[in-house]
C-alpha cells in the first residue's frame, strides 16, 4: 500500500494506491495526519486507509497520470553518507584526485561506530515528481544520488519508505570536506516521491532494488542498479544517531545513502532526465535545468 498526494485544480489531495495500481481518494489532509489518526484509533494505518476504499472514492486505474506532488511536505530532509562500499570508493576518488589506493577519512567513517549524517534540505528546497532539479552554477561535476528514504514520525519510528534524489557536486565535495554543505544543499537540489510505501507493508527493507536511468536527448546515457542489501548500516542505527540529542519533526525524511554513482567522467547537463525506481515504491522522475 502506497500513499500519494496530487493536485486537482488548486486543491491538494491524499490518495492510496493498492498493489494492483488502483487509486482511492483519502479524507486526511496529509500523510502524518493519517498516521496519527490510526494511532489514536488503535488500528494500523492500512486498516484506516482501507476504510476509504469505496466506489465513490476511486480515482483512476493509472495513478501516475495524476498531477503528483511530494507525498508529504517534509519539514526537514537529512541524509547519511558513505553507507555503501560504492559510495566510499567514489568519495575517495574525489578526495584523492583519482588515486584509488589512497586512504581517507571516508574509509574511517565507513567503519566507524558513528555514521555520517548531514542536513540536506527543507520543504521549500525539495521538489516532487516531474518537477525540475537544478544544477549548481559553480560546479562542473554534478550527479544524482538515488537513495531509499525513511519517513519518520516525531518519536523516531519509521512510518514509511520513499524514493529520494540527493543531488551532489562531486568537485566541490572532493576539494575540501568542509565544503560538504555547499556540495549538497542549494535551490531544488533534493527530490522525493512519487509515493510513500507504508512501513507495515514492507517485510524486508533490505530487499529493495534500486535502478537509476539518466536520459539525454531521449537516449539512456547512464543506467545502474543496486540493492539495499548492500547497506553497511542498519536503518534503525541511522535513525538512532539522527535522533540523538536532536528534535525530530513529524514527517522528517532521512535518506540512507547511495550505492549508485555514475561513471567518474559523467556530469549532468541541462535537459537531462533522471529516473530513479525503487521496487514496490515507484519511479521518481525529474528533469534537469540550470540554476
């Protein structure tokens, strides 16, 4: 069971999408209201959602044809880094100018007890399905980072899973680790969507498959696949460090790192289209434009 948001005229609506792709309008105003109503009633979110499955609420047999927006307005988006071996290798390549045998602080954080967690975005900087992500004007080496996102309640519980794109500037990050905020956070440098998979419907979050395709002038120029089974960290571990001595807001999203990094000679260009698919969640599509 997935939850989406869409526009009908100027009105924002919540809807549920079943595993056979049927979409039903929901009465709740937003995703976290749905979660808290279910908790208050002592039932699961899926039970509350299914109570709205009436013929009068059915929307369409093709939910992707709706005007989709971010499934929730995440007050904050955080991200974890170097949680996959592929990410570790890519960060080392950036930091050592291609000297792959050099050891860096990325090796240290990969094996350390404390993970790398950084602030990525706010609701105002985050775009949804089919909205444009922007390229930073002072970077010449930019890529998408496809990631599984965790949707968190204020108590730190994982209430859903979402597709995320952590846009990154490899040249800025590689020049100096203190430049990380500039390499990660600028206008429309984060996207999430197209749906939230209810956590209770996921048996094994370490079995998601992730595919990233980048199109240029209608042709695929990059295609890579990975699995969350390759994660070097446990999801609860990442959440526990984020919540440590920190206030979590309802609907916070934590991106869990990437195992998909395009070839070192690749950089995004205006007009490209990024498609990130995670099994049982959906495909997040974003065109690329100049800032």
